[in-house]
C-alpha cells in the first residue's frame, strides 16, 4: 500500500471563524493516524490557508496556534507544503519555517505515486478578471511587498481590513463566469508543463472536470463543510465533511 | 427617503445628496428602475456589515450600469447604520451593490487618495429599522456559488421604494 497524499486549500482561517481552525486541527490529527488506509505522507495546502496575511511578524494568537499545529504535524513525519493564495501571498520564509512547511511556487509540478500533478492556487487562471490580474501583478512585485511590509503592524492590519471589504463581484459589470477559470488558460498551462492532471482551489467551486486536455480537480473552501483531495494507490478522490460549528 | 422592504421588515434610509451627489443619483437610478427588487443581502458578516443589491435569490449576478467615482472623501463615516457603496479593490468601481455597516468600521473611512486609503463612500443612513439590521446581521450563513458568508436562507429585498415627499435634494 502506498502512502496517502492530501490536498486542501481555501480554509480562509480567521479569528472570527474558530470552527474552521478547529476543523483543520482535527483534520491534521485524522490524516496522521488514518484508520481507513495509509497515514499521510504529505499534505499540500494550495493557497488561502489564511483569510489575510499582514506579515510574518503578526503576533495574533491564531497565527501562532496554526504554526504550532502545522509544525507538530510535519514533525510527526509527513511532508508539508504551502502555496500562496490571493489572500495570504505575503506569507514569508520565516512563517513557513515556524510551521515546518516548504513554500511552493505557483504553478508547480509534483510527482506522487508515479503520477505527475500540476498544482496551482487558481487565481492566475481567472484571466478574464482583468482588474484582479492587474492587482495580482502589482501585489506580487518585490517593490509593493517591500512597501507594505515596511509599514507598522497596525497599519497593515488596517489595510488588510480594507481589502477584506473589497468584493470581486461588486463592480465593473462583471459576469459571474469572469470569476471562474478561463478554459484556454487551463489548456495553455497544461501544454506548457506537459501535465494533464491539474489540482487547484480559489474558485470555491469544488468539482472534478474531465476536460479534453486532462482532468482538473477543484478543491473546495472550508466553511460549513470542509474539502480535501486524497491521492492513494494512483487514484484521486475528492471528499467533503461537515465542519462542527 | 428610500425604503428597502426586506423579508425581515422595512429599512428606511435617508440619503445625503449634498455630501454624496453622484452616489445618491446612482443609487436612485437603480431604485427607480426596480433593479434592487428581488435582490438579496448575499454577504452577511455579523459585527461588520451586510452587503446586497447585486444578486437574485438564486445567486445569479445582475448586470449593472457603469461604475461611479468614489465619493468617500466627503467626510461621512462608516458608522453603525450608515449605507455605503461596495466595490472591488479599485476605488472607483462601485456599481449597484451597497452595504450597511452594523458596527463602526473606522478602517473603511477615507484617509487619502491612494488605492489603500480611498475608503468606502457613505451616502446615507438608516433612520428606521435598526431592529431589522439586528435580525439580518445574525442570520446563519454558509458558502454558496463561490461566495462566503451567504445567508443559508435568502434575505430578500422584495422592493426598494422612493418616498418623493421626503424633501431630499435628489
């Protein structure tokens, strides 16, 4: 029996939703001593673990508790990988080290159980949302990051709260499909990497899509329910469970 | 005065056309054309705000008119019971969606003409229906159609009506 590999994303951890944080801690324990099969050999968190990120120097209890739980998990054996999302893209090497996690590029190709898997957060696939893509380009620039991180923690918290109010659907006559992935962009990235199986989150539309170029697995966000994708014996399976409120 | 007739009761809003002329004109245009009738409060965050006016009860997004200029530099504050325009990260992107603050949200106020500092344009305040706000802010929410904080049971704006005799300069 091969070991199981897990993929999650879009937990949007936030002090105001403690049930989701508890669900993560339960999940980490469950997959460490899996009763239904092999225990986890790796966990990939594909972005937006946190609702917002103001900097690795954030001293809020939530940030510390999550780092402790993740480090305990990774020290028990499994490899832990962390990808940035559009909310928590300022997570840095310091926090990753505290959590015992390795930061992943987006996109990245990993090989598990002999299968190549293309992993992304998913926001870069939504190319029709041009306003957002402009912000993404800006916010990922070293200058913007340095400018933001140079501000006081209080000021960064205020900025994060302002950004939280912004909603992608509120303006500019956007149709709902703008916020889903662009099929041609999915095909482009498949061609570029030569990998047929794509796993991403971001859109909060959990599903398996069998497309001409390959299979696309979309992870779900964690709220009243949690979602995870499990890879075992060469098979991928999308699962959901109730988050105990 | 505009009244939002919601499934939880009426919310009466006094608009400030003097301080937020473009925003009020834009809001009234949507009210008059019946745009808000049948839309929902689709983003409800207790202790923060309730946002609506853009989706129907099936979470289909309605097509809007062009975005408007942000009037957040008008001195009005995002305090409890005020109504402000929702927008994307672009300060000048508000169309139809609005939100009602259910607490004093100082961090949403204008602090400078930068992307981070523009803030959210307040254009009126609730003068009747605080009890309705209290009920709506407390409804259970879930994630739906790619959105978080969506009420489990739709909170519908059955109609938005304009009281022409309110003496407003609108």
